[in-house]
């Protein structure tokens, strides 16, 4: 076996050892990555022997790397054995299509610099353990089974810290006042918000950041093994509105620290807001939050949810699976009836998209996950083909000055693609208005 490369040279997990993209290094993000030929995959490999959606790499809550086959035609092999869902270890060889991949790092922790201390994430931590401040004398009074949960909690917190540290290791929770973000008008504005809740039953962490016009959120919930990481560029006008609301909330006038006592749990908020060259940070620990802080915090959470679509996180996994199943069945039915109604393809695409949205935070994925991925791509391609056909017929009719036939085809396009923000709908609508003016003359 060839020697593996050092993991700390960029923190990658996989190396392509054979195939069209030999030498390529791949890093699996915390939320996992789909692999295949389709452009909708997270990792796209130029290998004709791959399926459109071939396999998926993902991390389980313990931080270990796994691979699952997505119903590929040529299977997924790990060390020459077919793998449906397999735990990976360093040195494993993966064969997908005509590509050979070697695992060089089999967990999330390997992506961190060896010298990165946990104290950057949780001040007060020592070594590989994290002290959340839960009173030890209370622990001594716990029943035997519950008492032994505390070491488990410390280990879990350490795992969560390691898994998420790579996202924030370059910036502390409370950056210096001179740290600045993308400009909004003539003002510079950013925020960094963190919520940590820990008890004997669960550990929950919510981290959101706005910087350089990009909004990012990371959520880790150990109780239901959910780990979500999302980001997107946000509209400047929306950012300006958020900035005004935070300035009016009274947050900037609060003192830096509000602390209370809670022997059985850890409940902490940290919020840092930077406007121009002025930065103000506030921490609220184990006590009722001030009204001004609550207003700012709730406004930020609402902004993040609306921009990044996090409503599904409020639902339990069983309910998400049921909603996903119902949506998947609907998408299949609509696709089968695509010739019955012009808008059925668009509705099928929406249903497939909704199915995948429900399943985003579910691991392991149900058996119809790969089918939903493939179905979405097929439906999109079918809609594009139908659109191009109708557009060709409309443009030919326009050249022949057959305005009625042109208008009929353009109206069908608008019905096929009801989303008015879609460029195809806008193009057809614009042509239709011009044709209708000519029809009336």
C-alpha cells in the first residue's frame, strides 16, 4: 500500500490514487458530501463510470467518517468489498467507477491543527476535557446511573468543540474592536452570536456569524445527532435593516457581563456586534437575559432562520421522516402525471426539493434518499427540455407572424414555470406581452 500523505498539510480526508482525477485531494465538510457525475453533487468527479449520484461521505456524532452507497450502478467498494454503509479508517481503499480513493484521515478531529487548544472555543477548558461549570457537589448526589453521565457529557462536549473549532479557530467569540466586516452603505457591520445549552440529557450549540456580507450558521444537537452548517450571501438592504434594528434595540448600551447561578445546567449567550469601528460584546450566563439583549438576540435568530431556512430543525426526526416520505410520494405522482397538467413538472421539482430539505439533518438517510436526488435531476432536465421545445415553437411562430400560435406556446411556458422570479418565466412573459400587442394591432 502506498504511504498516505500527512493530514495536517491542509486537513484533507481523501486522496484520489487512480482514475481521471488522480492526485486530487478531497476534504469532507462536517455536513457530509455527495459524490458522483452530476453537477448537483458536493464533490464532482470526471469519471464516466460513476453514477450520477454514486456515494456519500458523512460523519457520525462521534466524529468518525463513514461512506454509504446511493444505489450506484457499479457499486461502492471498500477494500474490494461491496459497501452499503461502512465506517472508514485511515488507509482504506475505496473504488467507485474507475476511480480509486484512499482515506488519509478518518475523523473530524484530524482537520484541526495539532496545536489548536480547546480553550479557543471554550475558555476555561483544560487539556482534552471541557468544564461547563456544572457543580460537582450536585453530581455526587445523583443516582448511580446518572452520576456516570457527567464524564460522558465532558467527552461529548470535547468532540463537539473539535468538530466545530475549524470554523472559528481564526476568530475568537469576542473579536477586537478594530475587526470589521462588509460595508453597508457608509457603515461597517457584523455580528457573531453563540448559544450553548448543556445538561445531563443533551448538549446544544448554535453559532451564527455575519461577515463580509455572508451569513453563516452552525448548529449541533447531540440529543438527536443533528449537525447543520449553512452559509449564503445576503442582500445589502436586508443587512441594513438588521443593523438598524440592533442599534435601536438598546443592545449597545448594555454592560459586558450578566452572570447567575444554575447548578444543574449551563445556559450561555454571547453576542458581539460591530458597527463601523465600534464593537460591543455581551455575555449572559445562567440568568434571565436583559430585555434589550433578548430583543437583539431574537431579531438575529429570526433573520438567520428566514435567510437560511432552518424551520425544519424545530421538528423531531420521526416527524421529518414522515413529512419526507409523504413529499417523496407526491413528487413521484406529480412526475408520473407530467403530461396531465403543464405545471406538474414544476410541482414535482418543488416536492422533490422539499423531500431533500426534510432529510437534510437526518442520518442515516432513508432508502429513498438517492431516489429523491436522482428524481429531482430528472424532473429538472425534463422541464428544461419541455421549455426549450415550447420556446422553439413560439419563436418559429413569431418568425412566421403566427401570433396566436406564438401566444399559445408562450402562455404554456408561463404555466409550466409559474415562478415569476425564474429567468425562463420572465423571458416568456416579455415575449408574450410583445406578441399580444401585435395581435391587437
